[in-house]
C-alpha cells in the first residue's frame, strides 16, 4: 500500500478499495470513494458522506481505530446497502431507537453526581445515554452519508465538551469509565470521516477527555473487576483519540493486569491471580470472589455476585482487546484461552443450564443476556475458528443486539464480519 504525507505530520495509507485522488482534510479528515461506498440504504441524503478506503496514521495510531476500523465500517456499509443480514435488521433497530432519533437533545451538566446503585443520579443516566447516542449517530452517519446524523453527533459532543467539569460521589470513576468508553468511539468516527467537525471543537473535546475523564480512570481502583476493565478500555480509547502513546500503554498495562485477575484458568494455579490494586490474598481472595472456593476455567471474579456485572466486565475486556488489535497489539490472541473460556462458561447458564451445587451455592443472580456477545463471538469463533456453541446460541437469540451501557449495537458493528479491518 502506498503512503502519502498528511496534514499535521499524519500519514494517509491508501487501501485496496481506495480511489485515486483521496484527500486529507482539516484535522485529519478524509474523503474518498472506495469499495463498499456505493451509497447508503433508502433515506440517505445522497451527500458524499463518510470517506472510505484509506486510513490515517498519527503518532503510530490507526484512525479511525476505536472498536471499529475504516475497513469494518466500509464492510458493514456495503452489506447494509445490499440489504444483507444480519446488518440490515441491525441498522433498522439502531436507526429506529431513541438513541438514533433526529433531532436528539443532549442534557449536559457541569457536575455529574453518581452514587452507588444510581443513588443519587444527577446527570448519570443522561450522560451515558448522550454518549451512546453520539456513537449511534456516528455509525448511522457513516453508513448512510446523511449529514444530519453527523451534525447531531457533533452537537452532542460539543455540548458536553463545553459544559462538563467533574464527576462526584462514589461511582464517579465507574461513570467516567462507561462514558469514556463510548464518547471516543463516536469522536473517532466523526473526526476521520469528513463529517465537518471543526478543529477547535476537536481540541475542546480532547481537552475534556484528558482533564475530566482520564484522571478518574487511568490509575484503576480497588473494586470489582468490571470497574477496572471499563477503566482500562476508557484509558485505551482516550489514548488513541488524543494520539498519546503513553496513555494508550497505561490502558493496555491495566488490561493485562486485570484480565487474568478477573477470569480464572487452571494454569493460574490453585487460586486466582490477585487484582493489580488492593490487598487480596488467602481467605480474603476467596471472599473477593464472593466466597467461591472451587475454581474452574472461565469462572469470573463476579460470577457469584451476578451475571449482569460479569457481562459488564467481559464486554469491556473484549472491546478493549478489539481496539488494541486494530492498533496492532494482539490482546485478543494473548488471552484467547481465558476469554473464550469465560464466554462459554457463562453463556451456558444464561441460556438456562442447571446451576451445579458447587457453583455459588447453587444459585446465580441476574441470569439474563446483555447485548455484549457478538464481538467476542466474532473474534474467537468467526475469525479464529474456535468452537463456541454456548456463545453462538446466545448470539443468535439476541440478534440484532440492542444497546445498554457500553454495549452498543454489536450486531451492527461486528456481526459476522470476521477479520475484516484488522491488521
């Protein structure tokens, strides 16, 4: 592939589907016509729309490169235009959801206060919803070329960037993590797809990420593992959007420490790996695993708490690994055995298998599927060819998947895409 010098020291790499004459715009945006860019579904505006077929490289980072790459986006865009499944139904679900509606009204606050179990909830739900809406509408912009979606996503991000100053109360780190998992996904697509986001607004948004969200997530926390895994993903995402290799590396390091401490493998020894923060050993480690004393492959630190929090943790773990892989760091391969075991172990019980008496005293809580199974299934079954029958069952029952917290439209972005868009 040929490389062209881009603005601001970036490098623009022409992909196989890229047309000649592709150009780099202000702020690293690009526009080109390439394979899979032959138009969106009915209702698209007919504008030039999002660029396709090239990749922007800045400070060693691939852009767009947070959870979805340009190749992934172009692949799905072509499938939607052709009316192919499961992408068409997934597109219809996202575009008809409140997160994809136009006009969308954001609700930014200067101080977001989030207590345990959402008490109090002063801006917490609104902030999460607005971040998910920004990502939803960024995807819809890319897939349709309808400028109204891009403008809406930009408006959401600009309003929060000009307003929010702090997160307070006990859940401030977790709230910050959930939102910083989502906002950079939206920002990455908009910034690198010729959407018309002003350079000054991009700078303001990056400042918000580094001054409001990053301090809450970058150092981890002595809590349940789903917190730190979301914090790791958030740190990775902020590092990529702000082109900060040190921040990205801190996120990867936190992921590498927390992942083996969240999911057990027999190769870890008789007891689980202790978490990177806090002091948990001996009987205290068993208590930290909610008094589960028998450890088997795939068991999570929060299995005996409830499967809802387990799915939060696995989603963050898997999404961070996908993003790192786009950037050339193979976290998917590094923890293949551990993550695939976790998926299969928990999927069987979510699908209704009887709970053995040795597991959590025979009772599991919150036994229902969250919309987080597509990306892991695509990573390990579709792309790498592992047999994951329990996971497959859940994926097929959920399609097209919905949106909840940091788990947003996974069938639309990753259903059956295989390894397209990865290095």
